[in-house]
C-alpha cells in the first residue's frame, strides 16, 4: 500500500517542510489554487498564496527524488490501494469529502495556518505555574468573583483587578460592562444574541474587564509595568494583546480558555501565566 500526502500549501515555511520531511511519502499532492478556493471560498482572500506549480517545482528542486504533483479537480483520481494523510484543516476535510469518500484517510494534527477551526476554536492554555495554596492569590480571585457578580452582562460575568507591590490598586477593580452604560443591551437588545458562543466575539457592546483596566490605568496615569492582573477568566485575544503590551508582568486566572494567539502573545511578551485553582 502506498502512502501519500495531500495538502494545500500556499506558502513555504518550516512547519510545512517538517510535515513533508516527517516520513517517506510515496507521493505528495499539492492542491491546486482554484480547487482550494472551490473547496473553501475564503481562500480567495489569501493574497500570500503561491501558485501550486511553483510550490511543486521548489519541492522537486529541494528533493528531486520525491515525486510531487499538483492535483486539480480533474486529476483527483487515486489508486484504490492508497492511504491518504492530510493536515487537519478545513481545506483538507473539504477535499476528503469530495474526492476521498470511503478511502483510508488520516488527518494529521499540525498547525500550518489559521484556517476557520484554528481561528474560532478555544483551547486549554498552558500556564507557567499552577498554584493551589497561595492564600493571597486565592483571595484575589475570590475578589474577582465578587466583582463579577456586579456585571450586568448576565451571559458572561467577569471580574478583574490590578495588584502592585502586593496591594490592590483601589481604582483598578472592574467587571465587564456594556458601554456607554451597563444597561444598554436591555434597552436596544444585545447584538451577541444573534450569534452562537465564540462566533463574532468582537460584535459586542461590552467593554471587557482587561481592556477596561488598561484604559482606566492610562486615564489615571497609573503605570502597569510589572503589575499583576487577576482575572476570573483567561483573557480573550484582544485583551491578551492589550495586556501583553501594557507592561503587566503576570496574569493570574482561574478558568477559561485561550483563543487565536491570546496565549502566545502574552508569553512572547514575557508575561507569566499563573492559574489559581482550588486545592
Ligand atoms: Zn477580552
């Protein structure tokens, strides 16, 4: 039985090459650009995308012995005894659905690009530390919970606060709240109610607690360099970016999930992530 790799490869970066080098493929098929667009319409916006023929010729030049082909809709006919491996992403699933029905297919979990799934799927963050016994940290999270109960956002109540030199900054204790006033969704309706959880999270009237804290600190002239943020739920990607560039040194959180590059942007800015859990 032969094993082949089928993939959409719009650019050449290390992770694509690692996948290609991860085993000895009998053949490599690069999904042709117009077929990829036919399968996943949003790929027409991928301005980076190299022509599949160009990618093929680079691969062949890099490793002449390895046969690489461009697969278009018309040529997607495969030998019955072939085993297929595809990266686990939207275009691969669409390809398999159309052309590989009933065949042996493995979707390999490798992050090559932000497809729809990688863009919208929540995942468990990897904290630098998990603490259970630190009484101060647990008290701060309990205070966040208390603040959260004041949030008029019934669907998602989140509290947060800033600690500097071991003390809560009195003015920097907040909860998420619609602006310009907390009850505005009850007056005009909540735009979030038009979407399922996780979809279009930017379309909201609510100021997230982390952005509220960073903005309020700027207004009051309180530097956040080296400060600690305590928040009941892990920051969303937009808040993570604001926090990462605000100077905040540590984020203490209890639950929640990371999305998009939220965790990565914090870590790459040297922000320590500490999860506070009950013992
Ligand atoms: Zn947020």
